[in-house]
């Protein structure tokens, strides 16, 4: 049972990669898309989703995974406005189901999305990758770090770290002042109790992405970091619709996380509709950089990760997540065409070899 190989696409306006190139990557059938111009918390209109789907379908691809429908900070903080916002989220779920979407990837990180300290870290062979230097990240204020990243990264900023947003940062931090990890967990449970019944009704699965990196930063709690966190979350609302995006890179950034074991644990319990398959290399003291997908290129054993998926009958969606920037490609750091396509070619090979090996050893 092969995964539905997928590729993230930022839309005609913001992604230099045309859909027809994505269609040419071996085995890719599905686009992981989103509407990027809807403010967080607002309903995604059916007509806009339909238009995106029509574009994707015209290129011979499907639109069955959305990444992300972001969760408003008021929900994470637990403000009274959350009920209206969760209601909007439910309407968005219904609208997405109406055009055939099956999985919604989301995260529950306070204030910021994923964090790196440079988006242009040069590896010895001359490729560029995203890098996280823990000493830099933990010694700077968010404002300082935002400037550091922009200076290191040719003007690219991290998602959620845009200048206009940084202006409101003090206010946002103040609102999180009373929220510790348990408070954030209670607010996640409240959110899940609000949306999962609608998901069950319309046939969509919520797939929570781990925190990246999987640790607390700037004094903000993070609650999606490891096996215990993920167990707690999946046990709160016991439904296949309360599911996970197992991102091997994010979880693997903490050397204490046994990523193949985590993958196996949740896949055999049918809580993994979507996986992000990428590798990283630990460089000591909590720091890491991203790498090519091969096991030998980084610190994660990609063979064992794919074996965990095959042996648990995984039949969900997979994407190569980030790649290196190679061959002088100009584009969005981490989201170039070439290395993500190479990553898919490698993953296709791993899946075929492990599946056929399993079939052969099952024969009398
Ligand atoms: Mn990921």
C-alpha cells in the first residue's frame, strides 16, 4: 500500500514552481495547498477553495490535503472570542470537505510558527539549507532574531515573523503571560472537542503538526514535542479524526525522540493520515541543519521510518517536506523543486523496496 505522494504548493502568485512541473515528479498525485490571503480566524469561502481546486485539477493533480488552516491565538489563549473563531473553523472544515479535501494539517504553537536562525546555511557541496543554532535562538529577543534571520537569509522572513506582526508582539506575549503548558493543553482539548465532531460528520481528519523545533522558546509553552505529548493529545478526543501529521524532521530535531518508534506507535493506531518525510543533521548542543533526504545525509534513519509506515499498512498522504536549494535554483528557502523531487525519488525507492521485501518474505 503506497502512500499518496504529495507536494506542497504556495499558489500561482507566490510559488515560482508551476503545477505542470510538480505533475512530472514520479508518483506525485496530490498537491498540499492553502489559501494564503484569508486572515487567520476568518472562514475560507467555498468559491475560493473551488477555484484553487480547479487550478490543481486542471494540472492533473488532486487537492486532498490542506496545510495549514491556522488556529487563531485567541483559541490557544482561551479568550471568550474563541467560540466564534472555532465556529468559523467548523465552517471552513465543512467548506473544505465540500470540495473533497480529506486532511487538514495545523499546528498549535503559540505566537510563532517554525523557527530557524538562517534560511541560507551553506553545506560543503554548495547547497543551501535551513539551519537552527540554539545558542543564537536562545540568546536573542524575538525582534532581534527576526532581524538576524532576515540578514542571514537574503530578506526572507519566517512565517509569522513579518514586520507588521512583530509590532503587536508585546501585546501578544502579554496575553500569553498566564498560559503555561497545562493551560495550553486545556485550550487544545477545547478546540478539538469543538471541531472533531464536525470532522467525523464530513469525513475530514485533523492532522496536528509537531512543534518545530520541539522545545519551549521565549518562555512560551510548547506541547507537541514528543511521544508523551502526542499520546496525551490523541487520547483527549478518541477519534481517527483527531490525528497527527508526523513530521520526521521536526520530531527528529530532538535526539531524544525515537522517530521510527513514534511513527509506528501512531500509524498502527490509525492516527497518521499525513506524514512529512525529511532528514536533519544534529550538530550538537540542540542545534541542527536540514539535509538531503537520504539516511546517510543526516541523523535520521529514513529506512526505519518508512519501514514503520509499510509494516503498519500506512495508506495516507506523504510529502518530502523541505529540501536543499541546489543547482542554483532561486526560490522559497526549503521549498525548491529540485531537491524535493530528488527526495521523492528516494522515498519512492524506499517504499517499493520495503513493500516488495515484505511481500517476498511473506511468500511460502
Ligand atoms: Mn513538517
